[in-house]
């Protein structure tokens, strides 16, 4: 990890730059994949699966007997833990289901909004070295609570052509309507445009590598909604000299092991604490099964000394981290100063892993600085809101003259006439 001591504020913008991924020809490659899937459907998905992942599954859709087999491969303890996490996520997200009141704007004018679930949603769950069944929970549970009629999942199969049992068990437990053996940009294209096997959806959710991310960006241009722009995972920790260096190091490493392009940062106002954390990081790193991945992420990561905790908060708001841990005295009061972050963890025992799995909050969060303008996934992400208005005769008499004046000021006489004809009708009556 790089150690940076008391950088001038003029350097802060540079320090907030995320690791850059090689993107030569990325858009043209992904656009080609999308176009082929649009024209060739299932055959293209099978072909790209074999080309990129070295696997050709017997069928794209997971069949009922495959779910049953998965149940037998999961221990009771793990099933109980998944159910506990599910309950907590449901409890937190259920509170987001709010019915808005009808507002009487003025006499005879009533306005309101109704939340309606997006009918068909697609969830992308990455495969690779770790089965992200936790991400499946974070996406499918709010979708289910919102009332989405069709919730499909695309996830790449392993070399044996099968989906990880944890993914299948979680999907069945929550009530996903269909799960498909497809990964990469081809899976995003299949959900965006539909194939013989994979249904077309109205909105696509979920993280992925640079090809998945670019595919989501490109299908969005065709009117397919996506959850948010995405990038590699990240955490920023603000710590003081009363924090436990071992805790801080463990939190940094828990995020670094996601992938070599992840970034972890610690900000502190104590010079000695920087060295304590650095020593702990490399001591704990040796114990991790994924230490090679974490080590590569640490090459892009930083321990930064700043003059005060207020400076640390100011830097954090500029960086806008996906995950922010406040491991400092009086963390609650400093939390009030946070304006840019995906999810905030307050205090010595609030590890980021809790939010990743079981505290109840959602872990699908804006990365790469997008926390300045995006929120994490919630029940609201799976809803659209329709506004309604009801105006009676008394209401149009009251509001009509105001509308006429405003419409005429914009030279939209047709708009004005739509009001005037009604007012004249009421006068004649």
C-alpha cells in the first residue's frame, strides 16, 4: 500500500482517481457481442459461453431437478445463515414500501402518486472464483417485495456446465421465476432483447466485469433501464488513534480480496497509526486464501495522513466511496457530515462485511464516485411511480385562469384553449 503523508488539497483530486482498466476496443467488442445475440439468440449465447468461458451447458434454463440436487449439497448451518440474512434484508427493505397521501392542491384539484412494480426485471450475478449468492439476495428480495411479476437471473455456469448450488438454493428460497446459465456481455444482451430461452426484461440489475458493465451501458442506449453505472468495489475507512489497527486492516483486506482492480483507502490524523495499520495489513494478508488477489488490489490502495478528522471527512466526500467506515470517536456526529457515500458503517464493530451479508442494508451500491449522484439498490429501484390528478368543475374554475396566463406566455395557445373551452362550457351551463 502507498503511504501518503499530509498531501496538499491541490493533490486530492488526483488521489481520488480510481485504478484505470485497459479498455482498448472494449466498446466495439461488446457491441459486436450484443448485435450477434440480437440476431442469433440462443445459438449466440451458447457460442460465446464456449468461446469465453470454455463451457457449453446442455440447456440454458435451469430445470426443476437441478434445484432439488442443489439443496442436498448445502449444510444446515449454511441454510440457516442464509435464511437469517434473508429475514434481516426483508425487514429493512419492507420499511421502504410507502403509500403516498392524496394531496388536495386547492379546492377541486387532487393529485397523488401510485407505486407500480416493474413487471419484468433481470438480475446478473457474476460467477468466477466466488459464488455471489449474497448479491442474489440483495437484488431478488427487494424485487420480490416490490411485486415484480417476473424476476429472472443470469449467471455463468462452472466448467461442469452447472450453476453453483448456493445460487440455486438462494434463488429457489426467494422465489426467482427463472435462472439461466449465461454470463458476460452475452447474458446482458439476452436479457435486454430476449432469446428463444431467455425472456426480455424491462430493467437489468447487478455487478460484473468491464464487459458486463459496458454491455449495460450500451443496452441502456436502446431504452433498457439499468440499476446504475458500476465499477470495481471499494472501501474508505476514516480511523483515529483509538481504533483497533487489526480491525482496520481486516476491513481493508475484506474489500481488497474482491478483485485486483478493487481499491481500499484509509484516512487518519495520526502518523503512528498509519504504520500500525500497514504492519497489520501485511501480517493478515499472509493468512488469506485469496492473498494474491488482495495483494494486487493493495498496489492500487493508499494510507493517507491528513491534518484533522474534518479534513478526512472532506476528502471522503470528494472521493464518494461505495463503502465508508467511520472507526473514530464520536462517529455519530461525524456521520452527519457525510454527503457522498453508498453505505456508511459507524463505530468500531460495524464491519463492512455486515452490510455485505446480513445486517439488512443493501450491498449493491454506486462505485467509482457515482455516490455523488446515485443511491444504492432498494425496493424503490424496482418500482416506477405514476402520478394522477383529478380536477372537477370547481377546480378548473379556480385553476383555469392561471393555466391560461402561463400557456399564453409560452405562446402555446392550444394549451390555453384546452382550458378556455372548459371554462366557457361552465359559463354556458
